């Protein structure tokens, strides 16, 4: 339902969507890449993908604490402390204004859901209960864009998981709801504060095709050129900063060939250039899977509905674990214990793929680059609860596009969020953060590690326009 009563009063940065704050419960905030100085110094100096992952999007930040209670298979949420009654009154007043000014359809699905309070329980099949929490915000993406809602990632409340959701561009404001699952180890009463989720615009004109390394040999050569002998010689004693220089040196026209495909959007003559074409270059077993968003949230109601937008699609890549393993962190040493036969078989398959594509001489001349891939695991320095898992595949995006690497969390660990300039650098590692001390984490074969979402770089730090009620 269109809202003609909205008044735009301000914009933050390169605004690509609109936000109406109806309640004052949440605000959208921007992170620094170093999380206000909280990341290790070595990461701040060198790990650009992680820094960009920290800063990605806008954080959905509670202005007031919310208390979540579990009871009899349901979840309840209400403001904590002295703000409870004031927020309840503000909630009732906000619904009246939203309906009278055309933001919500009277007696529509959204109106009925929000009338019951700030939060309500939902279930998906036989799964655990989930809590849908209205942030008090309504959002509307600019034409041609969607909004992606996900967890707060690298600095988050580890006792909750946020369901990924996409708000489609149907031209209307949509209440911004964060769907939460409370982990089993959480207390019966859990207080939520600060950052509870992340929202960012994405472009749903993406097609991904899988191909073999033999069909994209440029990717293999680029990998070998990056991980050359000098890279490993420098890395033994200091941070190389090679990725940072690569990205800076090719800005504005990175890897212009990019498979010869268009980046999508508008061409020089003003006509549509079609969807962005991304290549998933497979170099070993356990190839990642290509998925498409099939359900979106709209102004029709809080339950996702099938996307019926014709040819426009948002595709992404799901990376799954190829080698089952355990990992244990004792505060100093992080020890990874993989299934050795499975790792050996996978490594041999990767080496065969490179040998068949480039020949034995290439393998001999680029042993370090192959070793980087085939060993699959790379630890961090002592004292850090982190290690890399390197998928046996590459992601190749058109010029001007990066890839959001959104990690999947598991029992006792997180896979961290990063952003990689995959028009110049094609590896997409899963960076583990082990949260458990002493006892091992276990990651089985096939466990999801990453969702890779191609995204134009001009959306990575996109802002929003603030909208107010007409009578504000």
C-alpha cells in the first residue's frame, strides 16, 4: 500500500532505501571495520575482507533493551525495565498513525500481526519456535533493489540466530521485522541489547553459472600469480598486504575481462545490459551449490511469499564442508584434526584438476599455490581462536562487483562475515571463530559454511533517507 504522506527529511551517505521510525525502539547504525578497535592489530593491518565484512550494511541496533522469555514452547518479548509501559503506549499510537497515513492497510495481515504487540511467535514446520520482533521501523528499497536482513555477524549475541530474509521492491513500505531463534543453551530469560541484526540493499539481477577450471583457466593463473614464491617468503616474517595492493591497484576497472560478461544495470547507450553473470569455477570435489531466493517479504504481510517478479532473480552460492573435522582451542593452540583419507583424496583431486588444465610443469612451478588449496585448512597465529577453510572452487564476478561471504554458525563456532573483491581475487575462504574452550567443535561433511552473495560495490556502504510522518 503506497504511502503518500511520507516526508523525506534527511539522507545518510549514498542513500538507496527509505526508513520510517514509527516507534523509537531501534536505529540503523554504521560500524567501523575495526569494530571500534576491538579486532587484533594484525587483522587491522592486513585482513581487508574481514574489515569490510565488519563494516558491511547497517546494524539494526536496539535503543532500549528487550527481554525475551521462553515458556511452554513459545517465546515472548517485551521492553525491559521502566520503558515497558511508555513503549506500549507508543506502539498503540504508532499503529493508529500508520493506518491513518496509508503505511498499513487497515485489518491487513501486517496490521493484525502488529496489533498483538511488538513480538509474536511463529514456527516453520516441526522446528523450534521463532520470535518475530518488530523493530519499530518501516523500510522501502529504491526501485530495482531488495533489502537483505540477516544477523549481526562478527559482533553478535551468540545466543540467538537471525533468519535471513529479503524485502522485495514492490514500491511500498514494509515493517522491518527480525526473526530470531533462541539457542538451546540460552537462559529462560535473555536480555537483548545493541546490535541484533543487519540490513543492506542488494541487486536481484544476478545469474550464476558453474564451470570447470578448464573453462576458466584465467582464474587458476591468477591464483598462482597471487600465491607465488615471494608471497610465502614475505609472509613468514610479516604481513604481505598483497590483497590490499591488488584491490587498490585495480580499482575502477578491476579485471575488465571478467569472463566477457556484463555487470548488469545500464549500458553506455542507456539500455538494460541484463543481469550480472557470475561464474562459479570448480577446481575439486564437493562443488558448492547455486541457489536462488524464491520467497520474499512484502507489504502483503509478515509471512514470506513466492517471488513472482519475472526474469529478475537473486542467485547465491552455498559452500559446504568437503572434509569432516574436529577443532580444539585451548587458549593458545588451535588444533584441527581432519578425516585424513578424505582430505588426501580431495587434495589429489584438486591437483589432478590443475594438472589436466595447465600441465605438470605448471604444478612444479607453482607448488606453493597448489599447497595453499590442497591442505584445505590454514591456522592463525598462536593465541587466536581462528582458522581458514579454503573451498576447492572460485567465484568470479564482473567488474565493479564484490562478494559478501556470510558465514553459517554452528555448535561452538561462528564462520565470520567478509567481503571479497571477486572481480580481482577469486578465493572465498571460510574463516572460523571457535567459541568453545577445551572441548572440540565438530563439523561434518556437507555442513553449510558460507553463503556467497554477489553485490555491486556501490551498495556495500549504501545509506538511507529518513522519512517522517506528515504530522510529525
